[in-house]
């Protein structure tokens, strides 16, 4: 008989265990914490040195051992301090595709007490300029494309840059090629870092149209990592036969951007904790992913649900050996129940899984996997005891079992707030509890079910698209009288961005012109793929608010 979730959790978190739970004061709140959480990210990375020549990163045809990774991180940390004057508490931006230098840069910044600012590699020049200005970044570690996009902002704001893999291309003033300035063999500068010192800023799009920098302390990131480890240990204790059947060492494939919390914390940082090999993809391609899974004997696939769809639909799927996979899942968007079934039936050893986390929770939240997920495919699962969940009514009153309301989180893995945005912080975090903006319920076994989103947001293939931001861009066009942006169901992406438009009298505009207009202002994934032009004003309620949900439901029903 399978051990209960409650018993397994108790056995793993009791006194004297590696996941022993205690209490600590965190940002003025007494919270449950894992007593053996490392004191800082620098301390966690120090542990990687003991793994020596074992392979840590695989990028294309490059192999990076733990020793090589830390050697480059040490030298980069010394470079930031000695050449660029970075001191504890300074912000340093990272803006690039998934390269090994993203990781060595992240290790270096957080190990010298800096704050690593993850810049979205999809951002336009205006968005890059905003991120650099808002974060106050002193230095930016970036690839050539991101430096070119940021040239004007660098000059205006006095930001210096370290260019990685830039080749022989000309660089703007203030940018140095990494290979010209780094000195391998330099030790990591000494610095004292406390658990509640800031460590990271990850940007999440704001409903006002401006991104918000979610600030996490060392404790927050590390608490999420230990939570992931504890949750995996609970599964191993409950389902020992699945663990025993694993033939290959843990190996993760990085399918999502490192500037996303899933790629950075749930995947990359988890590999540092466990000593697992990390196979990096330059960009997502199902055929390339299947090739790497077979070649590197990948055991854990973490992505958005659309990527699992892509694997299963690939013409190469049957021809590739995917037997090394033991877990096929991820998060970032809800997975259709049909996908859960297909994953469970199509992979020989790979079981389906999903996690419900946010940038604000450092990716950790309830998780569902294996038999539990197959039996409850619409649930995001349960969480470890250090993370508390509750569901409330609009007034904040806590609701009972299976009552539907807004989901709130509390735990040591939460962000401390939004960078330089106290009002936004106060709106989201109340008395230590983070309001998710999601609507759901908790059943009698503690499984969380997310049934809707209160936030005006579209989840397109794991990317957050806030409707107000897109509407703001659309309204800049002189022909627009009214615009309403919302999400429509999409089989592969989960949702796609749709908009309804009402034009001013005497004006003409077609779909391609509107898409071009938005594309000049926002990243490509935010451009509406579905556009309808209305012959009359958009429907409104008595208060004058456009009835988006009704339009969305009517549109979806027409096409169902």
C-alpha cells in the first residue's frame, strides 16, 4: 500500500532529519523554515567545488565541469569588483540567451553580494531601457544582440557592459569583450552575506504596462530550492519502485529561458543543489530536444505544457529513445487533462508532473506528479509544510474546503516585495501573505485546484501577457476608438492573445497594420494573433467597463 502524503512528509521533516522544520523570523513574520537551509547562495555554490570534474553543463558541443564553471564564476566575480567597482547591494543585469555565461554571471553576482537582475531577452530597446533604469544596474553582462538593443540606454544611463560570445562585431562605447578582460585563476572576492540580503530581481509584467522587479532574498531563493528537494524526497518515499527503476543519474534539460524563474530556480539552481547535469538548449525545438534527451540520457524534462505537446507531436518522437526520462512536466500554464493522459501513456518510464508557482514564490508552490496527477489531472497538487496556502473571499475571509476564492501564499520562499514599488508591494503582500490573483479551491486532501485568474492576464506558452500593456500599445494608434485584449484557448500554447477593436469614424486599419504597430512597441509574444474589428462600440456594463469576459466566452463558444 502506498504511504500517505502526510506520513511521508512527517517522516522527512521531523527532528534530526535533513528536512527538519523549525521557525524563524522572516521579514517580521514567524514562519516555518527548513533548519538546514544554506545561509546564502554563495554558500550553496561553494558546495559545487567538491564535485570537481563531474560534468555540470552541456551546451551544444561544449561540456563544462563543476570546476570549470566555478573557475569562470570566480574570475568574473573578481572582474566585477576590481574593474567595474561592484560592491555588496549593487545591481548587475544579465541579458542574453541561454549561454553558460548566463550561469557563471549569476553565480558571480550573487556570490559577491550583488543583486542579479534578470532581463527578458525578448525585450525591445524601450523595454531594455526601462529595465536598466528601473533596476539602477551598474553593469550589464550580455550577448551582442542585447547590447545592441541597449546601446542608447547604456549611453544615457552610464551603464557599462561585458559582452559574451560577441565575436568580432563592433561594440558600443562602454562595452568590453569578456575574453579581453577576464583573468582566469582569480579567486572569488571575500564578502559576508546574510540570509535576508537581497539576491535577485526578476521582472514580471505589470498590469499598468510597466514591468515590476520582484526582489528575492538569499533565504527566499534557497527556501524554494530546499522545498523542491523535500517534495522530491516525499515522492521517492511514497513511490520507491519508481525511484529504483531510474537507470541514469539525474539530468535536467533546460528548455525555458534562464531569465524566467522556472529556468533559473526550478531547473538551473536545482542542479547546483543536487549535482545533476544540466543540458542547455539555445532555443526551443522539439526535434533538437528529443536528440539531446537521447544523447545525454536526460531524466527530467521541465517546461511549459506546450513543450510536452511538441515532443509528442514531433515526427521524431517514435524514433528517439526517451526511456531515460522519469519525469515529464513543468508549469507556467495549466495542462489539459488530455495531455496528462498522453504523457503517462506515451513515455515508457516518464511520469507526468506539474507545479503551480510564480515569480513571486520563486517558482515553488503546490506540485502534482505520477499517480496523484493521473487521478487528479486538473489539480496543481500539494505543497510542503513551510508553504502555507489559503483561499479567501473578496474581503479576505478564509474559506473552507472546496469553497472557491482567491488563493493566497505565505512562506519563506516569497519575494520581499517589488523593487522601488511600495504601493504595488502593499497591494500584493498583506501581513506576510501573497495574493496570487488566481481563483481556486482546496479539497479535503489538500490538493489545490486553480479554476480561473482574477488578474487581467493571458498565459501564452508560459509567457505572461498583461492585457493592459497590450491595450496601451494599441491605443497609441490614431485609428483606435476602443480596444479589449483577452486570452482565447489554444491547444498548443494554452492561450493566445486576442483583441476586439472598434475604429474611429472614417479610419481604416487591417490586421497586419495593427500587428506591425504593436510589434514596434512590444515583444513579439505580446502581439495579438487573433483580431476582430467590431462594427459598433464594444459591450459595456452599467459602470462603463468593457465586458471582456463576455466577449471572450462568446468568441470561444462560436469556435468550439
